[in-house]
C-alpha cells in the first residue's frame, strides 16, 4: 500500500468516526431522556421528581455547572427544536401534549449556575 493510499484510508476512517466521537460526550437528563445538557452542566443527583398523572407525566429536574446563562438559553433555543420541541415563549417549549419550562438561575459569588427543568402536561 502506498503512503498516498494509506493517508486517504486514514482520512476516510476519521470522517466515519468523527460523528460517533463527537456525540460520545453528550449528556441527557435521566428523567427527561430526550433533553440534552449543554457543555458545562451536570444533572443534580438529588432534588428531581417524576410523577405520572392521568393527564401525563410531571417531571422536575435540575442541573448545575459553570456554563454561562446566555449560552444555556442559546443552546436550548437551537437544540430543542431539532428534537421536535416548538418554542412557545422564552425557554418554554411544547411537544405533543407536554410543556417544558427551563429556568436559568445565575450563581452568586462562587455558587454555580443552576438550571431547572419543569415538564408537565399541556393545560
């Protein structure tokens, strides 16, 4: 095999594997499986709640981290519509019969940023 063929083969393998490697670090909420977490946020281990009601599920979850509040808002405005959520207000999204509200609370002093997720059936 010539070095030219070897380089082309290596480039082809990199192109095939790049999307797999890029998506490997993506995290999603455990209680709302199709809501991703932006870089710099980690889901809180405690404080969440999942409740199934006759009209649908009710979920409360939160994440904390070092992400900037405006970057979090931008991330969800760009990402959630790609997952089928339609923006219906500032950081409020609807899909099927559910509404997802996201609240971003800036950390004070050395406290991290907190993002709260509330999912409930449409009223």
